[in-house]
C-alpha cells in the first residue's frame, strides 16, 4: 500500500471509530474551515461531473495553466 493510501486508510478508520458526538465535532470543524470546505465541495462537484456523459471535467487549478 502506498504511503498516501495508508494515511487515508488510517484517517478513515480513526473517523469510523469515533462516537457520534465526536463525528459531529469533526463535521463542525470542517464546516468552519472555509478552505477545507471548498476542497470538499470541489471534489464532490468533480465526481458528479464525471458521471455526466460528454461533459469535460477540469479541476479549476488546471483550467488556469
């Protein structure tokens, strides 16, 4: 397993192990972190666009190169 994949797996397992109230605290922190929230929104929009047949998907950071 690549290092990045291992880090993602550890983070995901740790999140799943949290109690409901702790998960809520994590979600609230994400919602308060504007940059992180924008990153999550970007990823969601990209994934949604990938499912639309015939629509080109370019991440906004790549569009301005």
